[in-house]
C-alpha cells in the first residue's frame, strides 16, 4: 500500500494508493490518517473497490508534513565506506532536522546564502507506532514504511563548525516523498537500487542492502535515546557519489534538476532555485 | 515579570510572578499563555493586585514544555575558549535537542546506559515572536526572556561519533527553568553570574557577558537557517569547569545533586538517579 499527502482544493488530503491509482481520504494528511484507529482496515477496504483518482506528480506534498523528530544517519553505505578507506563504524552517526526542513517531492528547492549545495539520496524510514528502548524486532515492527528523500546539504555552512546541523537544516530544502510504501510490501535489506541524477546525469547509485545500520537497527538505536512516535522519520544516509567527494566538486546550480529515486518506491524531482534577493543584514 | 508552568491539581497551569509571589492563570502552561493575544496586559493587570500564591520549588515544571525547536550552541564563553588555547570561533557551533529532552527544574534526572554523565550550566533564551532571516535588532526584539538550563551530557555517547547529538538528546535529561524572566527586566550582555555546583561544590562559574555569540546573535544566526517561533529555545553554551575538561573527570554519580544557577533568574536543583534496571536487548 502507498500512503500520500496530496494537494486538493487549496489544501491537502491523505491518499491511499496502489499500482492502479489513488483513493483520497478526508484526513488532511497521511500522518493524520495513519494515527487514526482502524485506518488500515479503511484503507484496505477502499483499495478493494476499483474507483481510483489519477494524480499528477505535482499533486503530491511531503507525506508526513509535521514529524516531531527527524533523525539522520551519516556515513552508512558499506561499499562507500570501504571505498573511502575508513573503518566500518561501530555506532551510527546521528544528527537532526526539523519538520520545517522538509519539502515536497516536486517542489523547487530555494537556496539562500550558500554556493556549495550538494545532493544526498537517502532511504527514509517512517515510524508508525510509539517505540522506546526497543530491540531490533520491536523496532522493525514499529516501522510503517519507506519513502525517498534527499538530504540536500549546504556544505559551506555544514563545514563552518564541527557540527553538521546548520548545513542540514535550511527550511524547505530536504524533499521527502512522493509517498510511503508500507513495510509489508518492501524490504530494503533485500536490496533496492537508490540513485541521484542531476539533469539526467547519474551521480549516485547504491543499493540499500549495503546499509551498515539498516532501518530496524537505526530505529532501535535511536529509541535507546529518545521515544519515537508515529510520523517520526529516520533518514538512513547516502551512498557514494556526492559533489563533496569529487576532486572538483560540481555544486548544484540554479536551474539544476535533481532526480532522486529508489526502485520499488518512487522518485523525487526537484529544481534548484537560487534566491539572489537581498540578504537580511545579519551576523 | 516571571513566567512559569506550575503543577496544580494533577495538571499544569501558567503562572505569572514577581518578587512578591505568583498568580496562576487558566492556560495549561506558560507557552500557551504567551502566545495568546493580549497576554501581557492580562499579566500586568494581575500583578497590579496584591493577591499572590506561594509556590514551592517542586511546583515548577519546565516553563516551555513543547518547543518545536531547541537549538544549542557549543563552545561560546570567551574566557573559557582563551583558557583552552583555541581561537575565538567565527561561527556558532549548533546542535539540536527535542522537546522530550527537557525536564523540570527540580526533577530527578534518570540516567540509563551511560557512565560518563557531565554537567553544562547554560543560559537559555526563549523566543517570543516568529523570527526568520532577522538582523540582530529584529532578533533581540523577538526574545521573550531568559531561563536557566543544564545541558547534561552523556559523554560516552557524545564521543561515539563526530556528531554530538546522541549524547545530548536522552529523554528528560536537560532541566530548564524554574521560570522565564522577561527580556525587559534582565540583560545577559551586562553580565549575569552563571554557576553549577555538584553537592554544593562549585564546579563552574562564568559570566554571561563573556558569551562570544550573545542571545541576539544566536537568534539572528539560527534565523538565517530556519524560522523560530514562540516557545522555541536556544541554549547558549557553557563556561569552563565541566568534568570532561578535568585530568581525572569526576562524572556524575547516583544521588549527586546538581545546582545550576544564574543570578537574576533562579536555580535548578536536580538529583541524578541511575536506572540500573534491565536494558532492552538492542543493538
């Protein structure tokens, strides 16, 4: 099953879909739907009927618009780590984003005050049940599903200090979507191709089977620290091929189209827009 | 004026106070009060009457229980930076906490899975108005007031990876309170003594006039990245004297009482409790 938040009549609605199309619900977003009691029975029932709505890519918003917590994992693809000559890490490297950091799967990404903008295709895990101090099995059972994200990073800000947060948390710069595929239908451990292309030139290609810490590992690990609740999101890290790793980095430019895709889930397609308007005269 | 969230009748209420005592409001917490239109006129009017409620230290909860964003600044006290031989930083080092990380001004701090628990007395800034891409003056005008916090840190977790978040985000480990003193009554740039004592032995003593990036600087800087809204919190960093800096670190132990104080605001008094119960069998 696919779960989405779709733009309808000037607002948004939850939608449930399959290969045949979409059924729109009254809830204002997917998160509101999947926290409501009995939602899965309602969704299954809706998909047993043939009636479907056709939706365009631009109709989709980010599926979970208001996660309370967004955790991100750093270096996490085994093949990429080995390639860079580093040891495979014992613990996941974690940092945070905010709900405001997220944006929709086809939305323009407006860049301000940065000229070292980079891509990071990532598998995103959506939590579906409260989970705290869980083991791997409990953590796996709390995963609602998976979606696609791109941890667009302002490398100049990220490298100003030892802590990456400020280069990772610009408002509306991390596209997430286009929809969640529920965990009963897909297993990233079995290997899903993940890729990022800039203007149709493939820059990253990886396989989610190469994750050092997989979705259940990360949810279990984070849950030792803090409770995760339905709608919270964990970004699982990016494979090799980012601009930062190039001898002559090819930073993202105004007008570049970034396509981020995971087989079996879907694709994000976002255009980079540089805001060259006056900068507030701060700091 | 002081703004607090106080425990009453099994729930919480907003309270407004001065040197003479407290007036309890119907709102369930200070945040709900200070986002309501005309709240300051209502609060001023209440304080013009002599009627006051006496409250005990244990009556106070953390004043803002549900900030959407909690930003923290790393190394930020000039005298401490100079003492350690490092250059004064050009940019603030930022990391995040979550609403769940916060706890009350007299609550026990329950430690799990760490044996390197450290203190960090910090001035906390509470945002009172929406602020985005602000200059210093705009940022200063958006500050509601100041409170006391202690960025209790699990150094073992913090140092597992390059990113500090996991050692800084354990649920209910960062006490904040006991109340907010509004910005019209106090100016940390003029110098407020900040201190941390463990079992009455003073471990940290600093002066908020030594902040490299002061409250308005930090709010302005963060606002270049992301919008801040009423109730969001910025922790401004800690002066010298933490256990991590000692040749033989004196980590916090079960039963230690940590007193964190800022002159002109108030004091936190929290007891460390080690939870030696079974750990979930995870990762």
